[in-house]
């Protein structure tokens, strides 16, 4: 499985960006895909995930501002980021894990940098 993320960039505070992550290879019909982020010197943290049957999970810090969606036919997950803040500046990593999670491993994309200027 390979994950190709795109859509990062530089944006002013209050602006918007949309990230995309396309998966290739053998993708399980039941899975979870989503986004984590990691700022310099910090741990990698959850941003948002979405299961193949539509269950979402968001970090409190992005609720109401970010929206995750996916197109299962295209094996692609999206992250619409609105009202961006400087503290959203991070490398954003695409994530995939097939079900059942107790028996499988994580897959990560290469990361895409999002920089929010004040």
C-alpha cells in the first residue's frame, strides 16, 4: 500500500486549504483513513479519521474548522481545512489502516507541509 498526499502550502491565517491523499495497492474494503500532523519537536497527533463506513473522529482543536471526507471508489481521503490558524502549521501525514486494527499495521504517506502565517 502506498499513500500519496498533496495540497499543502502556505496560507494566511483565516484562509483555507484542501489536502488529498490517494491510496494505491491492495486496499481492504473495511478500513480507516485520515490525517495526523507533526510540528517540529512535537509528537505526531491525530487530526481526523474516517472509516470506510463513514464514522469520523476529530481532534478537539480542529472541530468546526476541518472536515474529512473520502471517496472509496477513488481510494482517496480529503481534509478541508478552513479558518486556519498559525498553530495549525505542521507536516500533515496521511494514514491508512485496514480492519481489523488488532491484526494489522499502520501505513503512512510522505507528509505534506502546511504553513499558516499570522
